[in-house]
C-alpha cells in the first residue's frame, strides 16, 4: 500500500508544481489570463482557481469542517493563488503528519458539492487530489502553449531532481 510519507511527498510535489505554474501565469496580460478556452473552468485563472478551491474543499472535509468553508468570487485573483494556496498545502502536510500509516487507510465521511454522502479512505483522497491537480495543471500548461507562452516544467521527475 502507500505510506503517510509518500502522501506527504506527493502533496509537496503538488505544492511545488502549483507554485511554479502560478509564478509563470503571473506574467500574463489580463486578456490572456481570462481568455476563454471553452473548457469547464474556461480560462487559465478559472482553472487554477478551480484547483485551489478543490484543495481547500478536500482539506475542509478532512477536518470535518466543509460546512464552514466559504467560497467567493474573491478567490478568482492571482494574489489569492500566490498568497493563500501555499497555506492550504501546509494544512495538508500538517493534517497528514498527525496521522499514522494505519490511519491513512481509514475512511472519512463527507458530503460532495451536490449533497451526496460518501466515505473514502484518506490515502485515496490525497492521491485523487494530487492526480486532479496534475490533470488541471496540464490543461493550464496547454493553455499557455496556445497563447504562445512556454509553461514551466512540472514533471514529477523534475521535482525529484530539484530536491
């Protein structure tokens, strides 16, 4: 199976990759940042905000506090992604550090955004979160190429090599 340390390493990777991508898109002019690519989250900013919100939602579920989470239009700002997102990843690390390898196998119960009840093992939630982020960061990288920009390298192996 997977260990707590492996999950923390993958959260650290997600934080590294998200930080690199936010730094790269900070140089975009407003029209490119908001360009509608016809995807579910529409734009570079919309897609990154979707990721930031998902990371927050899942962390609040881990703390059984999703009912207290407030999402607002204020989330759609690069400054929020740059300044607030790292704290979410730190929250994930803190949360996981307090668990044992046995506890990451235990399920937590929560409601999805449609009000459906679920119960999922912690390790599956973390692996989902990292995979979800990789998917959407890949979308943003493609958006950057379409806009004539060069996206940063976000490969997991590049992260390992940077350590």
